[in-house]
C-alpha cells in the first residue's frame, strides 16, 4: 500500500513531503533536533531534522615543524613522497638533455622522470 505523502530524504535540499517544493537550508541553521517547518510554497507543516556528518582530517608536514622533507629512499634514490610525513612532490617529465648533462641519472630515479617540488 503506497502512501499519498512520503518522507523525503535528500543530501542537498529540504523537500516538502506534500508539494515536493525544494529549498536549501543555510548551514548555520542545520540542527539534528526535530522541528516543525512550514513549506514556503504550499503552506503545509511537516517535521524535519538534519543528519550531519563531519570528517576531520589531520595531515603531517615536515616543513611545518622545521624539518626537511625526505624526498629520497635511502641515500640515492629520489622518491615521489616524503618518507617521513608522506607529503607528495609534483613530478614533471625529465628532458633527455638533463639526463645527457648528467643532471639526472635513470639509476637515480628508476624512470625518466625528474622530480620537482611544488607545494601549494
């Protein structure tokens, strides 16, 4: 048996269960407490609440703590990631001229890639 008016669940909009009108609630008005709200279009009342999910991310960074990044594995092989904090260096293709001038050695990097640190 289907209901005439059904609960509406959406991640972007508050949807009136009667007329399906949508409005976006400002984040400062979010609340997990149940409350009664009136539809701006049809004027009917309905129960509503927000289900809030937050993910906190904490990322290490050697430079923030006055330490140098470790862009090498061991003493000779250049690495894409800092072996201490996991920061990523952005890579650009090495020119064959750089390898010819002995600025880079395929043995140093394992591939023909030159590693250039670009931090945002």
